[in-house]
C-alpha cells in the first residue's frame, strides 16, 4: 500500500487545465527530474508515478546520479522541502518492502558552515521525512569535523575520509539504523559514518540514498 496521500491535486480532476496552469505559475518551477510541467509540488505527477526504489544488499536508492541529478540539485538549492516529500515517500516504501528491522533513522551530517549557508542539510531533510513516514524516531546522532580540502570535495566519496571526521554526538539507544544521504559515490562517506555508529553500539546499519552508481546487473 502506498504511503502518504499520493497525488495532492487529485481533487482537481485531470482536465482542469486552468487550475493546473495556475498551480504551475504559483510554483514558478519545472520538474527537477524531467524538466516538464510541474503539476504537483516538487516533482511532477508522471515522474512521481515512475519513482521506484531499487535495492542492492543493505542499500536502497532511487536511481543513478545521472537519473537523479535534477532531484539532488533541487533538494540542495531550490524548493528542497517540496522536492523531499515524494522522494522520501519512495525511499520509505523501499525500506518497508525490504523488510529491514530498522529501529531508528539518522543522516550523514554536513559541516556546520554548509548547513548555515543553506539553512538545512538535504540528507537530514530526507531522513526526517522518511522517519515520519515509517513512524520511527529520527536522531541527530553524528557530527562532522571540517577538513581543509572540504571545498574541493563535493564528491567527497571519491577520496578517503580522514579518521575522526565523523564523531558521535550522544549515546546510541537503538541497535538497527537507517542511514540516509543524498548521493553515494564510492560509499567511503557512508562506511565512515557506519563505523562510528557501530563503534557506539549499533548492531545493523542499512542505507537509503537518492542516487547510487550504476553497476551491471542493478
Ligand atoms: Zn517530471
């Protein structure tokens, strides 16, 4: 059964062109995934219908970086709150379908100055929505230290993570975690945060990301 309310404009009917145009004007944006008419908040209705989570081992994701690039950008730079809802919904459905025994949700942290500039952390924005949909607690559990080459590593996954970059902010109360991020490239960031969680007592760490690399057989 789908989570959430589905199409928020279903009460308008399918032939209500004037209202759809009004909505598009009010939102003033295109769909970040297909570039087409934005007939629902954040992601258009036809892209919403195509959003399906994929699973590889302990990770679920919605597509390759190429497929999800627009959504990743939208989440970071414009109208992130509206884009997060349908994406979180697909990821939450994926977690349910996987049947993982997740007890709580957390997200890969960002450095304080990036969070300050943007006002939020996209991974945390997604994580909080996923937790709400799954009726699980969300915990802000891991901190991140600034490292000098941070500005050159927006794809920080491609390089090794310096030991001590991530650290626990408090005691771990749950055993099984869902760790959320926007993009996974090599998995180095993800593994570094997982190590911190496990060192603090976590027994299982599952992952949910928007975009993960394309491999043969995915
Ligand atoms: Zn679309």
